[in-house]
């Protein structure tokens, strides 16, 4: 049995559950947020991380493309969106998107990550062509991860199709995976106050469930550090966990630290390092059925992302190149990192750097590992593991070798 050095004795029952691989309750999540014992929480999250992912910390070479910032939803937390006639508004042509994707692939990217505003004039066919053109511009091994559930709902509205039909059309055009954006915080209170036109939580979850059923892997996120309460954060995590129990296709959870500059919530302070680490660690502990927890270095900064690998995180995202959404909201992180930067960040923590594709298949191991982890998606070319993470990850019950 692991021994956790807890300063806060109220965490003792939670520690027993973590050691035994027992699911944590809503009350446990609330108690974790109420505690100041960051190192105690971190030790438990590190134990949970190791049980699932062994010594690996994943990263990837990827390219983000944001084809337009023109958006008909003007959410209060967003510094990226513009009206068409506003200074700074831009839109890319399909040629420009395809060229950026080809350039990313030529630079070694295994993922093209496409997210946009909801352009009021783009047609359904334009979106389908965007995926088809991107797919055609890159080699087969490159994963096309495109469109948040918010964009999928938008496409369903403009095409008068169901969201399932939209996902199916996109898949036929070459879509492999959905990114995790647009979830924000599922509570209706926050939605009504700050993003009233945006996709409701139950619709966001339904779309991801539909994607999983169609064999499209997805990620999930939580935007934190704005007007939400910590209870609302725990409720958000539990809704993600319940969806994963049903459809099993979430690969990674990514908490997104709110950046306030140039938004309507500009007066709010930035998240603290303490809150960032606690949120990542609590996510690892609550989301016992989601294999990976990612610290997106663009949002939490390089130093917190590196330290987070000792607080439950097994993924620090990728090289990125040209990120606009957080930088327009005041992020001071670089826009790109090299592979060497990422490998150094991981190696300093004594972990095994693993370059992966979107589906967590191995591109390259950068060091020897003593034992393969419980969760292992195989090598590049192995069949995608979508929908298999149903309640099996917490105890290390899943392994690609046993599928
Ligand atoms: O949906 C918007 C968030 C998301 C701000 O799936 C903001 O692998 C902070 O989802 N401050 C887009 N966050 C980014 C995203 C993402 C990033 C990296 C990897 C993956 C993945 C997904 O960013 C939006 C929204 O939730 N966001 N504005 C802001 N001011």
C-alpha cells in the first residue's frame, strides 16, 4: 500500500480510496478543493497517474490552425472573436488552410488541430471541404483533429442535419478526432452569465458521445479561473466522468486556465500556480476513467506544466506553432516550442519522454522504461482505441495487449 505524507488529516479517507483504486465521490472532490495540502493532493495524484501511465510523459509535434476569428457567438471570456467589420477580423481561404496543414506535416507534425469562430457566412460544404482539403494535404499518418462541439452544433444548424449526421459527413471527409474545446463549465449559471449563446452542457456531452459511437476519439476540457465556483468545477468533472462511463472515447482531459486580457472579464485576476497544480491533480484523482491529463503549457506556462508532471499530469501537449486564442487574451508564453525543449522539460523530472500522435500511439520513445504502463495505445499504425476506456482505467485494467 502506498504511504502518503498528508499534512491535512481530513484527506485520510480519500487517501485510502486512492490507494485502493476506489472512485472518489462529489464530496471527496469538494474536500480536495477545500484543502490547502497541495503536496498531499499531488502525491495522491502522482500515484494515480503512475498506475495508469507508468513513467511516461507524452508530447507531440502538432500544428494549430485557427481559420477565422469571425464569430457570431461573442462569449465574455473570449478575446479572439471579432465581428466581420471589426479591426483585426480575418478569414483564411481553403488554400491557405491546406497550405498551413501541408507545412505543418512537412515540419513533422502528427496532428493538425483546427478550431475557428462561428463564421456567419461559411456554408456547410465549406466546412466539409476544409476537412477534405486538409486530409488531402497531409500524409495518412497525420491525424486531422478539427472542430469543437460548438462548431459541430453550428454546422448542424446551418445544414439542418443532426449533429450525428454532421459528424458522420466529417468523418467521411477525413476527420479523425475532435478537440476538447467549448465545454467551458457545464453549469447553467455560468453559461447564462458569460456565454449565453453557446452550446449547452448536455448538448456538448451528447455530441462527444455521438463522436465516440462513430469511432471518432475526442478530448475534453474545463475553462477555470473566471466566475465559476470550485463546486461547479467538481460537477463538471463528474459529468465528464459519467459520459466516459457511457461512451469511453475521451482520451485526454485538459484544464484551461482563464486569461482575462482583452475580454469582458478583464478585471479578474489570473489563476495562481497553486490553483493550477491543484486543479490538474484533482482532475487526475476524479477522472479515474480518462487515460490522460494534459497540462497545456501555452495556458499554464512552461514552469507549471513541467512541475505538473509531479502532480498527476502525463502529457504536456505539443510544439503548437501559432496559437491565437490564449495569446490574444494576454498569454505571455512562447507560441511554439521545439521537440528538444519538450524532451528536456520531461527528462528533468526523471520521466520517459514519449512522442505520440493524437490517439496516443507511439511515434518515438526518448528513453528506456522499466515496465510498460497499464494504458498503452500501441505504436503508430495500431488500430485506434476509441470507446474502450469505460471504467477500466482506474485500476490499470486496460492494456492494448489484452484488447
Ligand atoms: O474552447 C477561450 C478556451 C478553448 C480563453 O483538445 C480560453 O487537445 C483561456 O480547447 N482564456 C480552445 N482559455 C483551446 C482548446 C484546446 C487547447 C489545447 C488542446 C486541446 C485538445 C484543446 O480555449 C476554447 C475555450 O474553452 N478559451 N478563451 C481565454 N481567454
